[in-house]
């Protein structure tokens, strides 16, 4: 589902809880390396989430959340314009 022609924004290292509340456009992709577990909260939109070493991918939509394990890379792609937070 990832659009290979889009730039992947790579945020390395530890992310403080306040690092990413923000919005991304359809087909934009972000990659995060998290040193500790977080919750991904979708304020609006629809995200496709891939977690390193997890055989499943996840669709997370408006007002839903998912636990994101620490020590792994996660890739988030907007299926439609979306706003989300990592807390």
C-alpha cells in the first residue's frame, strides 16, 4: 500500500510524547523508531500502520487508538488526510 514515490520522513531515536501531534496528507508516509511503547491516537482520518516484526498491518481510523510497542520501527501511511498523536 505504500507509495514508493513519496518521501519517507524518518524520525530516529526517542520520541517524547509531545513530538508528534500533527496531520499528514493522503499517501504521505512517516517512519518512527520508538525506544518505549506509545499509544497512537487518530483524531480524524484513516492510517495504515506497520510495526516491525509484526506479521499484521493495522488500519486505525477516526477516534481509534492502538498500542505501539517500544524498541521497534513503525511506519504510518495516511489512506486519507489524517491527524494523529503519539502519546
